[in-house]
């Protein structure tokens, strides 16, 4: 939460990684919402000054969002709203059923890899594009710097309704094409990822991509209309 605020207010940082924290807490199912509602006629001012959703549109710091599908504090709907309002460089890692706590929040190796890529000339994380539905399949292109190759990709979806913290998720494997090398400012490799289209009753889905370092990133989470 604080990382979102600070990265939006001060552009001198090289990178930022908010773990769990996001904005739009006055909307949706966040456990913080009842406390915000109690502010009464001061609620609108609090949202303007202190909710990250009001400040993240100013964020120009490269930012990497880390969260789980079922978090009760920073719910997936609010999380993706926070991600989408960031105008600058951004990536995301969504883990199915990621626990909420200090040790689980410290655990993802991708946090250090992202920071190293911005501060220590480390190898960047894979960067997936936006998934596109074509017929009975989902397709997405993912670029990454060699020599590390992508290892696997998976489609995650839920057909459950009710509170997001209670929904069960299904995971199925996706297919990776051989990498295609391209040259430009830097040599990059691109893999095309193909996954079956989720069932019609699926209301939320995304694709995760894991490389040979066991570093995992995600596409944007997609919501049914």
C-alpha cells in the first residue's frame, strides 16, 4: 500500500514492487472498505488524498505488482484497476491462492529479479503481451532476453461466483512455441503461447509464464463482461 503511494509521489526511485497493496479500497470486497465507509462526509477527501487509486495515475517509476487470486485485503478487481491506471512501465505476478503474510510476501524470487534488472543490470523478467481470443484458443506473445528460456505457461480461470476470497481456481497447461530471436536495441526472444479458451461460464482468467529460473509473471487478469 505504502509502496504504491510513494512510487506515485516520487519519481526518483529506479523501481518499485508493491506486494499485495493496491488502491480502490473503497470499492469492491476489501476488508478495509467498511472502515473507509465510516468516514462519512470525509470519505471522498480520504480517497483523493490517501487511496493509491487516486495517485497511481501519476506513477512513472517501473513497477511490479505481486498478489494472489484470493486475497481478502487487496481484492483482484481493485488490484487490476490499480494496475491499469499506471501510465508507465509495469508488470504483474498473480499467484493462485497466494497466502497473505510477511513470509509469503517475501518469498517470490521475482521481486529481487525485477529490482536487479533495474538497479544491477540483471536479466529482466519475461514480458507477456495482452492475451487475445482467437476461435477456441487464447494466444499471447511473450518476449524475454536470452539466454534464459521460458519453461512453461498455464491458463488459470474460475467459474465460481460469490466473494473472490472463496472462489476455487482451475489451472490447465498452455503450449509454448520455440523462441524466435529478434534484434533491435537488444537481442530478444519471443515465444507464442497458446491455451484453450476457458469455458463460457468462466468469469475471470489469466495466463502465467515461468522461465528456467522458475521466475513467474502473469498477463493482465481478464474479467467477463
